[in-house]
C-alpha cells in the first residue's frame, strides 16, 4: 500500500510534502479513555509502516502527553522524512490534581491546567515547551489553536481572543518564527471556517487545519472560505473527517456527531448517504475520507487513531478507489452540494 502525497509550496521556499493520510494525535493523549505507552507506540509504528509521514499534535492533547509520546517514536526517524505540526495558544502548567484540566475528557494524564495565552510571550513560551516535550530539532508547521466559538463559548469571546492574538502580538511572534526559518509555515487549527476566514483576511497564513467543517455532512466552507484559500494559495488540512465518528460508524445507536450524540436529522442524512455508498459497494468511511481531498486546496486528511485497528482502517480508507458515479448520485439526491469539487 502506497499513500499518495501532495506538495505544498506557497512561499517558494521548497515547501512541504504531505502524505494524504496524516495522523491526528489527540487520541494518543488519552482522549476519552486511557491507553498505555506501548499501545500508543504500536499505533504510531503501524502508521509509519503504512507510509504515514504527517503527524499533528498540540500541547492540549493529554496536557502534554501526546507530544511526549511522540518524542521516543520520532527520535530515530530521519528528520526530512516526515512533516510535524504543533500548536500555540495555551500554556500547560503544573497544578494540584483537584485543579487538573480536562477531567472526564483526558484520562491518566499529567496534573496540568491550561492557561489561554495568545500574546507574543505566550506563543514563544508555548513553542519552546513543545520543543522540549517533542525532543525534535524542528517543528514544520505552527498553528494558532482554538480561536473559535466552540472553544470559547460565544462569538464575542472568540472575537476577543482573536483581538488578543493580533493586538497582543502573538501573530507577530508566529511571523517572526517563520521569517527566522524556525518553522516552515504558520496557520490556524480551528473548529470553524468562519474564524479561519477572519484570520486569512487579517494576516498572512499558509495552512489551516479545519476540524470537521468540510466533510460529507458539511460543505458551507465552499461559500467563501475555500475559494479564498484557492486565491491565496493557502493549504487545507481536514481534521475530524468523520464528524466525531458518525461517518465512520454509520448512524448506529449512540453515534457521535460534533462530540455529542448525533441528532435524528444527522442520523437520517448519514443513513441516506450510506445507502448510496452501498449501491456502489463503497464503505461510508472510505467516501468520508476521500471527499475532502477532492477539493484542490486540500493537502491532507488527519483522522485520529487510538489503536492499530483504527490505523489499519484509516490506511484502507486512504487507498480506497471511489467511482465518480458515487459523487454524482449523492449530488442528484441532494446529499452533496452541486458545487463541491468531485
């Protein structure tokens, strides 16, 4: 099995070569359940053996655990053979157990609390801390993390954090790191395309990691954001291609959509999409993985994986062949936007 690659070079500095299948490492931070170091390493080893060469992490994931688990895995890998991204916007600080962040979300992780800090100093400190946890000599992509309504609770709070990022010179810090060659590209790891568009209109960004907002279930990013990215040469990484699970599991009882139990309207739409997929002998998960990559701005898709079986399923989805007729039928049935590139 050979994973296809896509080369991105917006800045004319040689760019980066992404495998279309990347590895989103939030699950390695013991997201929703704990796994052992050995299980995490086995999953990473399976990804590497399968040809995956793009790894995305963040200080938030397991309150540092995801980055520290990547450390021994990457230590003996040739540095020019993989692309690595991490994020800024939070400082992960020691605390008493009673004050630990993410209780009920992150399991068996260090006693740490998170402090949002989108200022110049906050970005630089976060960047240095990630270097220490990862043990690498280079981070290729730095994303500003979670400037969105989903994280901060309201549009007003999101806007305030965006202002902090620009007025507090966190943006300047990222530009400086790129200008010095300490990172190859800068961008945002965001849950909402509208926030990504705001950043793209206000600053000079290279890549956006957009979680769950351009999928088989959602294509409103085609309204204005994705055309803007094409115009500016901005690359897109899709995180959460399965919308928290339902596009991988199907509309089974207890299926998750956007980190919550899927509402009936979504269950019905997924059932309808899967019915069309079955007519073409295509797995729903394969179509869900392949769909974002049909858009020309996309460079990679990064589903998570917490075990070897999940990684095997992702590798299978990345190599699946999807007939053009599937996309045509989804459009004919009103299940996919007519203007979605297919």
